[in-house]
């Protein structure tokens, strides 16, 4: 979704080939690593009925390792792919709840700086404020992270245009897959 929106709007994805693929690579890194591992971390630490020590330890440690990868990446640049991009939008919501992931953000100074920089962006402030007002629209009360990346993109575009979401909802009700939208 972020890649589609970036291509459609011409924003948040570098125009040069190297920069573009760098941002896409780090967006996919989030989708294949940070998001799934932090998600499992949240599940086993916060939501699972039974506390399974092995699972909690595994995902807390893996989240820690991934934070280290991101911290190292951010050591010599302001944002993940140089300029603010979809890679930052995709990764940011997974770092916001670092305390619930059993992480000490002070152990990752570059990641902490990045987190503070993005949290101060006007679009991020608007998106999170909008998410708090529209709790049921953006995410169930039990899941504090669902929909934030999309809200950030909408806020960065300067509005709350929900036409894409409405189209997706119509297709879902009709039993179609997202790939049928093309």
C-alpha cells in the first residue's frame, strides 16, 4: 500500500534508481523482519493467554537484534533511506511501542534520535491525534498499532481522503482480493 501511494503521489520514494531501490529494500526489510518479529513479540508478551517463556525470550531478543540493525543503519543518516520515505513510515509504528517490546531505547541512540525526529513531524502528530479521536475507525482498542502507517500517509498528503480505503472495503465485501484491484 505504501509503495502504491508513493508511486501514485510521487512522494516519499526517491526518483533516482539507487535511492528508490534502497527505500524499497528497507521497506521490505520491515515487512519481512521488523514487523513480523515485533508483532510476535507483542503477541507473546502482551496478548497470549499463556506466557511461554521460550517464545517471549525469542521474540524480545530478535526485536533487539533488529533494533540494532536499524540503529546501525541510522548511524550516518537522518532517515532509513537518506530522505524521509516509505521505509520510515513502515518501520516507525513498530518502534513506537518499544517499552511493550521489552526494549530499552537508550541502548540504540541513533534509533532513538530517529524515533524522536519522526514523532515531531507535523504529519505524524496529526496522524496519531486523528487515530486517538477515531479509535474504532483506525484500530481496535486491543491493537494499538493497526492502521498508523496509512494514517501517516493520509496526514502527509494533507487530508483524510479515504477513497482508497472505501474501494478496498467494497472489494473485501465482494470477496475479491487486493490483487483484483489492479
